[in-house]
């Protein structure tokens, strides 16, 4: 599979390749996207989206980010993205990009990693605790899920702003939880 919107971001891809050319990184393709590695370890990946072109840092959360240019997308734990909309923005920020990539390489060579989140780090919404008190079978079924599945449900339930929505999400999720499936798993 090729990078989404490859044609749209052709100039940006070329500009970023020029910026990254001086580094002792190996360019390859992973997930259909240009990916740069050092000693087989992922450092950065180019990503084309509908609204922007991004340079993704696999361990971006560990970078100092003095210019405040790294963005967290979705629920990702360690990855961060630098966003661009034009090739000339990439060239104008070449020094910043290079500084961040140098730091990302140093982080990788030092073997630094984000400490994994434990399930206990996620708050249990009151609506879920209430449901557990009323239904011990449901509490057992939830407890039997893998930690990752538990976290995905806790995140999904807690993301609702209103109590009624949290209760509705819990009700809708119950059949899948009893079957041992995760939040995004299909039958």
C-alpha cells in the first residue's frame, strides 16, 4: 500500500528527503511510507494526510520540544508528529527539523522508552464502578479481559462527557466484554 495522498504531498516528501539526507539513517518503507531507521530501529516516518503532511517521531514524547511543534495524534503513547502544509515550510524549518531528528537518534541510541501505562493509571468511571457493584458476573468478565482491552474500554467510557452517555457506552459494550472481545474487535 502506498502512502495516502502521495501525489498531493510530492513536493513536501522531496523537501523532507533533502532535509533528512545528511543523517546516517537508512531510508526504507514500512506501512507503505518512507521510514528512517538507525541500526534497524525506527526514528521517523513521513505521513501524508488529507489536511497536512507529517514527520512522525516514533519516540517523540521523549523529545524536549522547545519549539512546541510536536503534536500527539489520538491515543498514541510515545509517537509525536510535526505538521506541514507546504514544502517551503519544511525548508524554512530545516534547522529545527534537523535538531529534533538529532535528538530522536540520541534517544534511540540511549534506548530510552516511555514507561508503559498500567491499567491502574486509567480512572474507572463511577458509572462502571456502579455497574460492577450491581453485576458481579460483569465485573468478573471485565477483569478477565487483557490489560490492553481493559484500558481501551476505560478510555472509551471515560471520554464521554455526560453520565448518561457513559452508562449507554457501558451497556453497548457489555456483550463484547462478556465474549472477551476488545473495544475495537469485530466478531
